[in-house]
């Protein structure tokens, strides 16, 4: 069952990144509704890099001690608690990292992503999934026996994207501007394509990321937005001849939000997935006179069963998003690649498959 020592991938307030041996959970440690998991595959998220490099995201999510990263994971069930009936030993599962309290108002109204007492794995002080062995509530372990561990790890960012697409009720034939060509931007473009949006344009400041989009999503157009606001607006709108029904902002960068505002049609929607600075300046009057509807998003809720179906059916395929793969023991090198914008990496995966 548990055949190797348990190790975890840590950061701390000094911004170190290291792998260290940790306690191994046993079957006797399981609560009745928990399962023991061998984590097989974990994607490095931008938030993991942010916690390691900057020590915080916003004023409340702060690394104050030795902290285990990782929340985009899939693994194998090694043991089940006494009351677990939907899973068995040997099942492949995707791990939903946010465990809500089930008692606060957001939980009771079905919006558990807003849970006031959520324990979100990898967000300090709750340790993440970048460990060999973990315990996790069975209700948040989603069976994926028809998928691979790589695909299972990609279900978490896909949940973020699907939540956004559902939030704005993206419709067949709507034109979409996607700001940011990183993993979330790429997955957003794939989901928008699957939803029948057209045309789709993706922007970024890194040519390599746009080249990746062109290769993987030939139906999408791209724009390198490394000039002034006026120059970027001209690129995106074709010198004012095109505008968009929807913009999905995946960077959280102030200049990108402003560009999106200029590129939108009257009465359009601007949906913000990206995480940015605590305080930003918006082009208030332009948003007002164009009646732009702005919406925000915090994580996701009630998405996992649907995104699993979408991947199982081949409607959305994200496998090629993974450009680099490392063993769990080599996590420090994986983070170096993932945290370097010039590395050419899209999604870096840390695996423990042997």
C-alpha cells in the first residue's frame, strides 16, 4: 500500500523551495469519510509560483511558516474510510482542493466557492497536494477511471475556465477576446471554441505563448500587445473595424483590463478571471458610456462532474498544454522552469508514477 517514504514540496517566508520528508498518513488515521491517496500528478499553478516568490496573494493569503504547495492534482485511492461507498481501492481520482464548511450562507445556497471557512489546499495555512501521500474527503475526490493522471491534473484549471464560461453564459456565435495566453487563457480559448464562440482572439506580451495558441487552436487569431495602448487597440480591433461581445481577462494586469474595455462593443461583457493587485485603476467613464457589464470570479463550485464529462467525451482536450514533466523529487527544478517566463513552458507537471 504505502511502499515509500512520504515527501512534500515546501516553501516558506524566506521564499525557499525544497523537497523534504514528512509524516506518512496511515489507514488508521483516516476519518470515516476520508480516503488515502497516492498523488500521481500535480500541475504547477501561477498561484504556487506567487506564494513561493512573493509569499502572499492579497492581504489574507500569506505564507507565514513552512508550507506545502500544489492544488492541481490527480491520484490513486489506496484506502477508504468506513463510510465511503462511492470509491474503492485502485480508483483514479481528481482532487478538488477546496473543502467547504457546509454550514455558512454561501455553502447553503450552493455557492461554496464563497465559503467563509473553506480549507483550500495550498492556500496558507492549509497544506497543498504536492506530497506523495495525502488524506482527503471522499466527497472531493472525483472518479476519473477512464482518464489518465495527466488529464486529471488539468481538471482543476479547466474548472476555473468552465466556471467563467458558465458565469457569463457564453453563447454560440459570440465574439470573444481572451486576454492572456498562459494556461488559463489557453484553456479558456479551447472552452470558448467548444461553446461555439466565433471569432476568438487571444492576446499576450510573449510571442512564444501566442505561437503555442496558433499551433493548438488554428481557428483562433492572436495579437502581440507589447506596444502603447493605442497601438494595442489598433491590433486587436483591426484599426477599429472589429469589436467583441465578450472579453475574458486572464492576467489581472491593469493595462490588459483597459485594452479589453476599448475592444468591447456597446453593452458587452468583461469577465475577470485573472488575479492582480489589490487596488487598480479602471477606465470608469469608458466603461460607463459603453455600458460594459463587469463580472468577477472566485475559484469555482459545482464544476467537476461536468468538466470530467467534457474531457471524457473529447469535447475539450488540454493534454498538449503540458510542456514539461518532472519527478516529485525534482520539484525544485520544475519550479525554476515554471517560474521563468522565457522558458517556453506552458504547464509544468510534477509526477510520481513509479
